[in-house]
């Protein structure tokens, strides 16, 4: 997030929206596997681990979304593609 917001390059779809998507890809994959396992095989150890992980994930997401330093990233992502030939439908893909 910090690298995206601090980039001196003009915002584009690739260097904002795509970069944001890639930045959380590993965490999304690991979370999906863990929560699928937790829902399918909810033993005591998994439930205890889930009780520890869920607040951490929530705090992580809050930190990203509420951090004032992230506002340049959100501004960049909302203006990505403006004037670069991207249409609204192409930006939404």
C-alpha cells in the first residue's frame, strides 16, 4: 500500500487497482484454505486458532482501510485510468 501511494508515476489501472489486488493475493488464498478447513473440520484446536486469527485479520483490514497514509492509494485507485483511454466498463473488470 505504501509503495502504491508513494509512486511518482501517474495513476493507471495497472499501478493502482491491479497492484491493490495483487498485494493481498496470498493472504486471501491462505484465509480461504483456513476458513474452508475450519468450517469443514471444526475441531477444538481449529476453533481456538480461528478465535485467535479472526481479530487479527479484522485489525489488519481496519489498519489498511483507516490509515490516513492509505488515502493517496484510494485516491489513485479512484482516478486510475482517467484520461488514459479506459472506459468505465473496462476499469470495472
